[in-house]
């Protein structure tokens, strides 16, 4: 189980906090649960909505189930605030369920990193809003990172 450093490392600057946020977004948009889990400490603690997850194995299990239920998932994250080793991020993602009902999830995350740049704590509050397929705003080939020239949340008016 790797615990290799994950730059950028704390203490964060505005530039490195934005970079860390985008790296997380890109990983989640890959929908590769194992890849995503490697950005977290082996004993990382999460609160995701009403679920509590501890460690990389549980992260992989949680994300695998999430992306089975949340199909055609596309995510945009935006830095909200930062300190030496903590980032606050707002995000939205779009997905549909097995019945092709579309949703846009709105959320906030608080992240705490260790000295190696691995996330040791993640607190996520998320609300789902039903949308029509015509209301979607996140279009790019998936699973893949959001293209560099694709607008962010603020530019999309979200």
C-alpha cells in the first residue's frame, strides 16, 4: 500500500491549493476508485453525507458502489478557502440513476492533509436536486478529466 508523497504538499499557497483541488477533481472524474483511494492516508476518515468511511479499502468499496448507482458522473470542484494544511471546496456533479432520472448534486467538502500531501480527513455535505436532461451543464467525454478550457462552476453561473 503506497504512501508516496502526493504533491502539492502543505503548507498550501493559493496556487497549490487550486492545483490540489483540480487534481482531486480529475481523479474523481476518472471513476477509478483504486486511483482515487491512493490520494488518502491508509487510515483516512470520511464523512460523506450520512456514511462514515475509514481507510483505503472502505474508500474503494464506497466509491465503487457510488459510481454503480450514479451513472454518467461528471464533477466540477472549486476552491473555497485554504490554510496551511486544510482546503475547503465547493462542488457540483451531475449523474443519472438506473431509470435515467438526472440529478445535480451540490456540496461542500473540508479536507485535511498530512505532511506528505495525503488527505487524512474528508467531511462532505451533499444535497441532490432533480434536473431534466435538458438542464445538464456538464458535457465532456467521460470518464475523463474536465478539459482545461471547460468552464468551472463560477463561469457556468452555478
